[in-house]
């Protein structure tokens, strides 16, 4: 009898941990969903004397993609971002995360640039405000500046077609 309580607690803990092993790590809920996107004003990667802020993008639905030149998964998702940018369905803005400016610019010159504009988060503070677990991550932000969706990890065609693009259409009032 004196072992029953610890045994039940141990079995419960094992059950919770076991259930966690079967969950998709990309589905980690973000506390930022349906909240205003954290504010920042950062220098543009291509033109450091110019800045960009989420407030500058009010009135449009847009994607914020965190990336870095040292990120292997960013290289993997990049062709999808290039294809999405060519459609013009939703503007993509880049948050270059904990990267060297020269390395990031070289990477974009080599790989192609799907971004309307990029800002540099050299020290990662903006990434912390956005709850970045690691790059890449992509956020869908509505016309009022509210985060509506967060893709943790590599953007996939499935996530784009089944989640992001339908949400973009809805947020744009049914228009692409």
C-alpha cells in the first residue's frame, strides 16, 4: 500500500512523457497567436541606413520568415519561398537571425532573394520577442499586425497549401 501512490505517480509521468513522443514538434502552440506582433525597428540588410518595422506593414497581410546563412534547414525551404514570392500571393519579409551581414548578403546573392525586404537581428533580441526556437520559422501576420499562424521549422508545401495560403485568402477577404 505504501508503494501504491509513488507507483501511480510514476505511471502517470511515464504516460505523459510517452504521449509527448508521438506529438509533432512543429505543432508547438505559440502564445503569440492572435496577439499583436512584437514591435521592432531594425536596419535593413541591403540598406543599413534604412529601417523596417511591423508598423510599416500595417494594412497588408504578410509573412515574416526567420532565416540565417548558416542554417541548413533554411537552404532546404528556400526554393519554396522563391516559388511563393513569384506568385505574388503574399509578401515575404525576412528576419535575418544571428548572422553576419556579409554572409547573409552572399547567401541571398547565391540562392536568390524571395524577400520584399530583410532586416538584420544580429543579436537575436527580436527573435526572442517572437519566441524563435530556431531558424527557420515563419509567421503569418494580418492587416492589423496580429500574428495568426506560426510555422516552426522548415516551411513545407503541405503547410503552405493546407494552412497558410487558405488563411491568407481569408485574411484578405477571400482575395488572394
